[in-house]
C-alpha cells in the first residue's frame, strides 16, 4: 500500500482562506458603528466664512443661559420661551419675500435650546434657517 500525501490526494490549495479576515473586518465595522455616535460632543460648528452684515435680517439669538433674543429692524428684544413661536410668527408675517431666519447661538448654549428655537421657527412658518457662526482665529505665520 502506497502512502500518499495530502497534497497529492487533494491537490495543491493555492487560494487564501479569507473567512477569518472577513470575520475580523465585520467585528471592526460593528465596533466603529457603535462607538462613532458616542464621539460627537454636541458643540456648535465654527465657520470658514462670515455672513455679510450689510443686509437686514431677522436673527434669533441664544446666549449661554439659554435666553432667547430677537434682533431685527426694531433692535433687540428678549423673548420668553413661551412667546417665542408667536413672536417669530409675527416677524414672519411682517416680512414680504424674505422668509429666512438666522440663528446665532453661543457655543456654550445647550443643544436643546437650539432645537427649541428651530422648532419654534418651523411652527412660525420659517422654512429656511441660516446658522450664523464666528470666524476661527487666524493663525500667525
């Protein structure tokens, strides 16, 4: 009885077994999908370009304490959260063609206050909300 080797019996296997590599890649994908949402800190973004200040616009601002203020043609007024939607609706009705609300929030403002402001703007009829951000400090060369 002649002994045959495994290679002779089954032929030479010239293919790489990629199953373990695919398993590792799937595990890494799942880990990154779970970890990535927790990395978001929730701070407001910084701008690369500024909005020109020449045009008249309605600006809803939020300070650090979460207090809302409206800047428009009449100056600046502080708004209570319960009056926010009604005041924005009046401002929306006052403007003929430009129905854009600009939102300016302090970086330390709570994201919940920003969402409240966007919801009130939507209830008031504004469909376009522009975010006003500050320019990053210029680097010295």
